[in-house]
């Protein structure tokens, strides 16, 4: 019960980040590329607790890197976690997140990834993932667009509200695994030196059920 309550609370924080990403907040840092190409494209983003970033309508020809500051995010309150929202963005070189805890990376429904472009999750602290439990507020990737492949070298949770997603070579289908709930969650977890994957059916009402 404790684990389920925590995961439900975590989802509520995740959903808040997604809802906030639907519009451009006044305090959010934004990167928009104009049709004329006059705006320089930013490829490196530094996330600190309580500093949300929103990125819209950008074509990234090279790898995008999102680095989560471990000092400000490790023990931050949920309302001060770090968030970055991408929407209507094209990733031609993929996206890399570097972080241990307390961050939400949202890929809106308007995003797309070229063939071979993947989301790679890396840790900052060596072996941090092996010490991370489901109760820890790990880095999360929210996928609302098609064609996303995630490679995990860190503790990460991947959430989908519909699109299939490939995680470490295995395809996960919300339609097949959790058709009657709002979200499918896949969290990785180390047992010794072996990585396992926990599948969750998650509802907007904060309900959480473990799947086989």
C-alpha cells in the first residue's frame, strides 16, 4: 500500500508537469525557432529544481542534452522538482538526459524522432541507479508522441498516455498492457547487477496497479 500511495502521488506530480506544459508560462524559459531560422537553436539545457523550461516548434539537427542538477534536485520538494516540456519539436539526433533524481522530461504529442534517433538516459553519480528504489523520485520521461525509443543507463520511469514505446529493446504497448487505464508506466529497477522492469497501470485518479 505504501508503494502504491507513493506512486500515485508521484503520478499526480507528473500530470501537473504535463498540464503546465500545455501553455507557455510567463516564467518558463522558451526556445522557439522562427521560420526564417534567425533564432539560434539551443541544444544544451541545464535543469535546476523549481526552474521549468518549455521548448516549442524547434527542429534539432544534433543531439539535445538535458542535464539535471543533482545538488538542487536530490531532496527537493515535488513543487520544486525540475521540468522540461518539448512539443512540436523534431529530434534528428536524439535526446540525452543526464540526471539521478527529481526531473520530468515531457515529449508532447507534436514531437517526432528521426529513424535511429533515441532518448538516452544517463546517471550523474556512478551506480546511482543500483541504489534507487521505486520510492525514490527518479527521472521520468512522459511520452505522448509516436516512435520513441528509450535506452536506460540510469534509474528512470517511462510513462505513456497511448503511444507504444521501446525501452531497452522491448516494445511496450499501453493498448495491450493497460487498455482500460489512463497511463502505462514502466520503471526499471536493479536487483543486484540485473535490471528488471516494473509495469504499472496508472489512472488519472492516482490509482496504481502492478501488471504482470
